[in-house]
């Protein structure tokens, strides 16, 4: 009888470990991050796309925020690493444990903070919607400085790269703080008129491309404030 109990218990452990191995890190995960005296709930969705590449997005349920952009997703064995761009470029270093939890640290401006996620369902990754390809005149790299209220300014470079599927991959670098490849959304071009958004900063740009295709002059809009800015093609 004792031997049989041991066999049953051993089989249960084996099946549990096999289920964990098969599931891997894919799924909808929920956890809480302590920032100062606040507990901030976070969600994480991890899955593979049709090319078997890992993709992810995050959310802040208390703020009804979903589809927060995640980049540089790297999954190796039980290790999961990524950058949460819209959480101030915080980097996550997580490990899938045998008990099915995804735990580790999220490192932002305040340094590394411990976090533990629990899987609560199937992944529902929300990726930024694609924008239609832009003209050859607009495609490329554009540099400029956004004036700051206290003097100086934010040096930035905007990148437009047309893709084979007739969409454009658009990103922005803020050189002052080392932020790179932040996603630009809602790129629209109608003739010389150009618009795009920067969801991470709750900002947008509206401007006009000159006839020579060398300058993009317009307004940077943040909340109700507008600031003139000119981007020049590199």
C-alpha cells in the first residue's frame, strides 16, 4: 500500500512538472509592484506569433490601461526578459518557477523592484496598430530639438521605415535621456501634411513637409500645450 501511494504521488509530481514545462511562460499574468507606499497592479500577456516569435504587452488594470508597448522580448528556457517602454523604459528580468509563478525584478529609475506574476488565463497580446507606408520623401531619419520651458530642450530623432507589408515602422529616440526606439503611433500623411502620436508621452505632432523634402515643421502637442518644432532630414 505504501509503495502504491509513493507511485501515485510521484506520478502527480511528474504530470504537474510536465504541464508546467509544456505551458512555458505563455499566458495572461497578473502581479503587483510596490512603488513607495503604493501597490500598483500590472498585467503581462506573453505569446508566440505566427512566426514563432515571442510577443508581449502589458497593462495597468487600475487605470484601465491595456496594450502598453513591450519590446526586446527574450525567452530562453525559464528566463523571460523584456523592456516595458511605457513604464518609463523599465526592464524586466523574470524566471518561471516550478510552482508556475513568474518572478524576478523590474528595474526602472528607482532601481530594481521585486515582482511576482501569477498566470490567470490565456494570453491576449495587444500590439500597436500598423500605420500605412509613407512617401519616399518622408521615409528616413529626422532630427530636431523640442524646446523645454526652463531652457535647453529635448534632442530627438524620428525614424520612418516602410515595411514589405505596406506599413511604416516609426520610432523616436530622445537622446538626452538615452531613450531609444520608442514606438510612434497613428502615422498619417496626406500630401505634405504629416501627423503622428507618441502614446508613451501623451503627445502628438502635426506639421508640414517642405517641397524639398528636407524639413518637417510643425507643432508638438502635449495636453493643451503646443510648442513649435522643426525636424530636419539627416
